[in-house]
């Protein structure tokens, strides 16, 4: 297998996993997570459900596409071992991808087996939803880094990065926290729908309301705060590690985050319809992947450096 072929395959696997993750969000947003009952890996005790209801069809489709994603990542790992020599970062990235794919499957299975689906409003479900989101972010990060390295990206140097390393690490943590808060907010939108934004605000400030209701108002505030920092960090990194890649990624990150905030406002105004939730999540994945690529471009070995005082 040629390395050029593997590069195309790697980007294709990344796209497929994004689509699978978005379909998983559709399962959650439509309340179809219990479509196969409390059975896993079978669906209502059957390998292929007969005469399925709509919810069962949606959930079974997600399981089928997730199974294919697992197979693609497993082949991704095996192909990486054949196409690249020992010590190449592609091997490391493919190994991480397989690890996070395994944990992704286990977290998804736990949601079903423990009944954390449909109208379950427990704190445990909220925690596992955040873990699920974080694991998906890590999986996509591993896949995009592997594709980047397979396409000619240089290995990373993590030591001695100073302000650049600190800015990027803080940005990654902030985006991860933002994504996890979004997962909790989306769960609240599903379980405790409101008629308008004013009602959402009033209920979030009402003592005794469910914690998912009270937390919902925090996500927009977190999004604006994180957005300001991420855009600032992107341009700072592009200045301190100047290259065509870092500048391009920093500009794209600023524009895309602006679009993401606008979509978030429309999502709130429209009371979070399913299609807007999916679009909002797609943009969140895109922002996360852009920041990962910015980090990869800035931390390459031998990158040109500009001192902070300059």
C-alpha cells in the first residue's frame, strides 16, 4: 500500500467518523436512544430487527454505521503498520485512533445497558454524555493528526514551546470544556423543552429546578468567553510560529467561530430544532479540528520562531 493512498483513506475515515458522530447526535436529539431497548450489541434481542419502529430504525442505523466505523479504524491501524516504518508518527496516531474508537464503543454501550437514554434525566447520564463528547473529540483529534502526518506533516516537538505551548494547551482545554457544556445543554433541551428564550432564562434562575434546566443558561456565556480566547490564541500562535499553515488556520478559525456563535444564537432563538442542533455540532467539530491542525502546524519540529517580546 502506498503512503499517498493511505493519506486519502485517512481523510475519508475522518469524514465518516464525523458523520457517524452527527448521526449519534440525531439519535439523542430525537429521543431514539432506547430504540433497541436495553440490548447491546443486539437490537431488542435480534441481530437485525424485524418490522422496526422509527426509533428502532434510527438507533439500529447508528449502530450499523458505528460498527462500520470501528472496522474502518481497525483497518486504518493495520494499514498504517504496513505503510509506514517504525517510529513514524502515523503509527502512533493510528494506534491512538483505535484506542479511542474502542473507548467510544464502550461508552456508547454503557448508555444503552444502564438505561441512560430517552427521557432519563439522571446526573449519571449527564456525566456520561460529557465523557462521550470528550472521547469523540479525542477520537477525531487522533484521526485528523494521523491524516495530517500521512499527508506530509512533520512530527511534533512538545518541549520548549513556551508561550505557544501554554496558549495551545489552554485553548484545547477550553474547547473541550465548551463541548462538554454543550452536550449537557443539548440534553437539557431534549428533556426540558421551553416555549421561548425568556422562559428558559426564568426557569434557569428558579430555585428547585432540575440541574439540567439551571445549567442551560451557562453555555452561551461559556461559548462567548472561549471564543474570544481561542481567536486571540490562534493569532498569537500564528505570530509566534509564522508559516502559511498557521496563518491560514488562524484566519479560518476566527471566521468559523464567528459563524458558530451566529448559529448558536439562531439555535436558541428557534428553540433548538434538531437540524440546528446537528449544524451547531458540526461547526463545533470543525472548530475543534481546526484548532488541532493549528497546533500541529505550530508545534512542528524546526518551525520558525518569533520571540514573544518581538
